[in-house]
């Protein structure tokens, strides 16, 4: 077998024992240093950093007192209806008249509020206890709007009073006007049935929607005041150029306590 002259020359040359050994090139050492720095930084962030979290829930703008179903205290025939859907009135305002036993009886509101729906009409014969109207209660101190959102039970344990909330308002697209700012004011102690939600909102259809995934917990969100047309604080400084009203649907993004990355990896 023939060897190349260079190979033979290398074999015949003495070993240079005193020559320095080059372990790695400078570029390689720099790359290793960068990788090590990234690993240390990642470990530090995993222990000290925080990952923000949110949970979402559907809800509605309303007043904290909810609604009532006005019932007729008399049996007879309705002869007068003095309100319509959307009418706002003070306590003890005449709403209906009923001809009963030859006398005209006046049905008055027991609270200030706004008519959500009128159920009685002129000429209708009613018995005592017949529902005449659904009223959204508004006390005379003009309690501010709140958002009531219905949170699935699986997420309820993570929400705290004081948690920050972003509200996307159906009548004010978030892409254009931003979101309403708010904080969690109260969390219901017990899940609510569809009937309970319907009684509070005065709207069976909404109650069915909010309880579609089971019995939720009601969460009351205080809306942050602001110097805007609506009177509330928005993520975009001016917000919409109009008032937002009760009975407006919202989607709430509730900020949860952040989690450390290391806990997230372990879990």
C-alpha cells in the first residue's frame, strides 16, 4: 500500500509536546457565553417574572338594584296606560288605571325606574297579581351604572374583589373607541339559576343566554368614572361621542393574579 508523501512525513516528525492546545475558537467561546447568559436569564425570569392572565364573561350594563315585575293589586279591566317602553319615572308615579267594582283604581310605581317592557294594555281584563310591567329600578339618588357579568363557576375561584376589568361594549366597537375600564366590586356567593337571573334582569331570553353553560356566578363591576362624553374611563382617551346606557350588552375581560413561569411549567 502506498502512502502519500505528506502522511509519511507527518508520521516521521517528532510529537510537539510543548505546543499549546487550542480548545475552542474565540467565536465558539462567544456563542457558548451567549447561550449560558440566555439560560441564566431564562431561569431568573422563570422564578421572578409573571405571566398575565385573563378570564372572559358575558354581561350587561344595568343598575345594581336590578328589576321588578309590577303586578296589579286589583282585579278588573285596564282603562289607562301612562307609560311606554323606556319611560323613566319617580317613585309613586301613576302607571296604570284599572276599573274595579265600578271604581277607577290607580296603580302607582313603588320605586323610581325605567320601563323595560309593558305587559298590560288598555281593555285587558286582569286579576290581582297579573304582571303589568317590568321595571328597571333606579333609586332617587341616581345610582350609577354598573356591569353585571355572569362568570362560569370554573373561573370564579380566581377572581378577586378589586381585580381590573376591561369591558367591550356592544354599542361602541372596541377597535374604534377602546374598552371601558372597571374593577370588580362584588362577587356572588352562590351560583344563580336561570330563573334568578331572569328575575333580576327582567328578561328570560338574556337569562337563558347567560346560563347556557350552567349556573354562573354574578360579578358586579364598578365602572371607572372619567371626563368623557359617556362619563366613564376608556382605554382610548375620549371613548365614544355618545352616552352608553343600561341594557347594553358587554363582554368582560377580568384580569387574574399573574402566575410565575416556573409554576406554569411545573403545573
